[in-house]
C-alpha cells in the first residue's frame, strides 16, 4: 500500500500574524480581553465558531453549533486561564523524546485519536502534551509491576514500533502512510502472543491510549467538540438537573447520533466516523499488578 507519509508537522500555533502579534494576542487572552480571539486561527475565529473541534465536522455540521469554550475564559481565575491558554498557543518544546521518538510518537498519538493529517487542518499537538508530562515526570503515579516506569516504557515501545515498521515495510513508522500505520497498530493490538517485544502487549496498549486520551481531552478544541464549558471554578453551576443547561452552554444538535453505538465492518463499536472503515483502537484492560 502506498501513499503520502503521515508524519506531517502539527501546527498548534496561531495561524496569522508575526511572533510579536502572537505574543500580544496571547497576553490579551490571558487577561481575558474580549476580541483577542479574532487574532487567532481556530478556536474563537468568528468564521469558524462551532466548528472548532479537532476532528472535521461531518456532513450534518458540528454537534454544538456556535459553542466556543474560550468565550468563557473571563469567568476563570488567572491560573486556570493561563493553563488553558497555554494548551492552545504556548506548549513547551520537545524535551523528553529524541527526534526519532518524536516522529513515531506524533504518528502513534494521531492514529489513536484519529487525527488524520489533511491539508490545512489544525490538530491538537498531542506529542508535545505527552512529552511535557514525561519530561516533568507527571505520570499517573503508578505503573504495572510487569512494566517499566512510564518514561522507559515509552522509549522501549516506540523503538519496538519502529522496529516492526522497518521489518514489515523497510521504513520507520513515521514514514508509513496512514493506512499502513493503522494496519501495523491493529496487528500489535490484536496479536496472539501475550508479550510484544518482551513487553506485556495489553499493558503497552493501555499506556499508549491512557496518555493519548488524557492529552486529547485536556485540550479546549476537544472541549468544543463535546460541548464541555470548561472549569466551573470559581463561577460554579446554577441549573443543576438532568438535561438542564447553563445559559452559556449549547444543546447537542445530534442527540440521536451516539458514537458508542456506531459499528465497524465486523460489528465492533467505532468511536467516530472513520472514513477508512476501521475500528477505533481499544485500550487494553487490567486491574491487577499495579505498582505505585
């Protein structure tokens, strides 16, 4: 199978203006200034509001039309506003991954969260978010006793991923096209042997998907996609109750479209409208053997 390599550089940066303009706009957003959103591409762009999720909207349009979580930033405290704004526009540079590891991890994380690189589309910079956690040793606080610590497990599993890619295709994982990457990951997830490159197969899958999902759903673009209005502190909620919304929340425009009930070709659940007709990767499970 041939095609374009899937190692495109993710943006995550403002789409317009020079560096001075970007920093000015970022500071304005940190202050909560209204109008700062007009300087940035993506989230808050008045021409794209309601379509600011990281995944392309389907033919029916966004689920929460007109919703932009960053419009609520004036209601957050300074520390919260700074953290969320930095996730949009000021993620730290790569500090943990090597160049080869960064390339493999970028494509792996995009695959796990179905961020298919398409020309001109913005994406959540998952690799930088995961790299930041590993560089600062912000792990889950435990690991399985039959697995290395998370930083070592990431290095070992990414090296193994590249090794498999070279063995099957003669190229690194990042150099493969999207479909070949997907097929390779599917073979790793569904392999019959309990271990993969001397690592427990299910534990590796759990490691990858836990970090991918945590990074993805910590980002405001994902919040827009699921209609989450962001941190409630210090404002709180007033309209408690089933199906009751706050005045700033937007009702789901497609309530009958339940992603958990979508099915792939073999009847297994799909988590999104995968145009390739493939199943979304599933996390390995295990409740025993955790090592604090």
